[in-house]
C-alpha cells in the first residue's frame, strides 16, 4: 500500500480537535458501509469489532486519524476530498456518503469522500498497521529537533526538501509546510541534505514547529460547526511566502521567486533569502 497524499497535518489535527469532544466516551452502536472499499477494501474487522465498543480517544498519527477502542482502532485517512462529520441520525444520505458509525447518543459519524482517495482500515490492539510502521517522530513532539534532523541527514545526497518530507525522517511535513519552513530557515530547497549544518537544521526544526503550530491553532479558531450537515472544517488560511508564488516578488527582499520540480513536487524559493 502507498499512503494517499493530502490533506496536510494541520488539517488532520483540526479535524481531530473538532471531532474528539463529540466522539470520545461514546459507544458505537452500528457501522454502515455503503460501499465495500474506498482507496482500499475496508477490512471486515471494522464491521465486526467496532460495534459495541466505547471510543476511548480520537488520536492522530502523522496524517491518519485513529478511533481507539479496547478492541482496536479504526484508522482513517481523509484522502484528497474526505470529510468526517457528527450529524443527527436522520440526516439525509448523499451520493458520496460512504461510511456511517452510529453512536449511543442517537447521532452518527459520517464519512463523505467524493474522490474516494480516503481509506478506512483496522489496527488490532497491540499491533501497528503497516501504513503507520516505520514513521518518524511527530514534528511538534520533543523527539523532533534540529539534532535529530542533522543525525538523519548525514551522508544524504538527496535535496533537503524531499528529505524533510520523508515520513521516516519526520511525519506530516507536506509540500506547503516544507516550502514555508525552508524559507523561514533561509535554506535553499535544492541543497543536499547532508551538507546542511547542525545550526541550520536547528533553525529548520524551529521553523517547522512554529509554522505547523500556527496552522493548527488558526485552524482550530476558525473551525466551523461539525454538527451542521453542511459544515466543513475551517482549515488554516495563511499568507504564504513562497508556496504557489512562482515568479512573484519575495515578500521579504522583493526578488523574483524561482520554481522547479523537486521530488516530483512543485518547489518555489527565493534565490536571495535562501542559500
């Protein structure tokens, strides 16, 4: 299995924070699948093991959401268009409403995914799903530092931007936030990872933490009502310094921003601010 792309970590954390107060402590009464698969087939264990269980926590690992119970965890990925909402049980069903989890308070958790790039999988107690195995530290945790980046980068000839986006190095730093963090740290994205100094990695780690933290907090403060059938999470809207601004003037030095494809992703940087 190859994990799907999008959304980025702040959007997933925003969704987790919005759902947790409505799901934690609730008991699952039913699981309804309106199709047997999304990106991948939905395991039978989801329908067999989840009903009757109390949702102990709504957790996030990288860009995955986990509904943890005593029997195991339902592992969700939003894909590129997935939305999870808590709704009244009598909310009409739309064409792209693929999964429903009934709750003991009469409401339901509904997963809507027009493009079907999302996924619903199962992780038994005491096991780590293959998609979660081998992941690096969470970027906002104490385990992620400039020193860990420096140690992981030694001998790496790959450019620093795809290195930073490597989920085995650190999880959840997608294209937007990698580009913005490298700009804030003053590091050109094409620089070989092994040539970046410890001091510059310390600046980069701090930039990653600040930018992701800011994105999460702004997403949380603009979060719309998850109980509204038409409600969507309020994702972070930020003034981007480089991402998506090819050819425009740098907001710091006014130089024209440059762009290329790096690791099959569009990459924009400032030739003056980033060395």
